[in-house]
């Protein structure tokens, strides 16, 4: 994509009107300029994991990620959304093709296969490039109107962290039944084993800040981690 085309998609979103300090074109931007949010690690990880072409933040957290593709491939999009949902950063992902923008939610659980139309449940809407609807997207996100309008696609119960907690709780219950611990919530050894297992699962998601982990390990011991 040429420099002119690169600038075009940003202008079509109205990013030329956005606070420049809140938009990051790549990971180097985050490293060089620093993030005004407390989630710089999350944004850097998103660029690596999703191979993003941009990220727009609020003052507190990532708001929307941008990714350019040549075309919408159903299998690739399903896999991309799985990674996006599991990442748990921005609530919205905009996938940009030459003539359309497909908007996906991070609050819809991923599916292994697309439906008969080639779409996944996380698809919120499709906007034409250089349309008024595309220009209105960012203001609607920033005001919250977009989330109210598409409330069914942004159920907090379907966030990855909520799903993770539900899964951990079910595994705790299974552990208690499997090893016949009368009250596994109060059993010290059971809680220790479960906590270690939970930390491994969370670490596997890539949300552990290595710098924070090293600091915490030095301060509290080799098994301690700190999450941003």
C-alpha cells in the first residue's frame, strides 16, 4: 500500500481530527512516544499478536484496533477474531479492505467456523470506505453511542476475562470433586495448586508484563507475577 493510500484510510476514519497523542501507527510509536494509558504493554502486545496497522486509545485504555487485509477470508478472520478476543485489549477491531471496513467486537466469544454467509457472530457491521458512516464511527465509539446501538454485540459477560474466571471456577469445582477435597476453597494445599495453575493459564495469554514480573519476582520470590 502506498503512502498516499496509507494516509487515505486514516483520513477516511477521521483520524486526522483525532488527538495525535492517542493514535499509534505501529509498535515503535508506543515504545518511542510512550502511551498515555496505563496499558502500554497491552498495546505493544496487540501489535505483535494481531499485526496491526494502528491503534486508537482513550486516555485510559485502547479503544479500537485497525488492521488492513487484501480481502476478507472467512477462515483467517475467524482465527484473527479468536486472537483478538483472547487478547482482551480494545473492544473493537476494524478490518480494512480496499472498499469496505468490517467492524468486529471483542465481547462476542469466538467460533471455530463461519456461518453459511461466511461471517462470524462477532461481526457488528460493514461500512463502505469513504462513506459518512465510516467518518461517524470514531465519534460514536468515543461517545459510547456505538456500544449502545449495538448492545447485543457488547455483552460484558462474554469478555475474555469473564470467560476465563468462569472456566477457572469450573475447574476449581472439578478439582474439588476429583480429589475429594471437602472444602477446596479453604484447603491451603488445594488453593496453592490451583493458584499456580491459574497463573500459568493467564501467563499463556501473554498479558503478563515481563518487566513487572521481574520486579515482582525480585521483591516477592520466584513464583510471583504481576499483571498490568
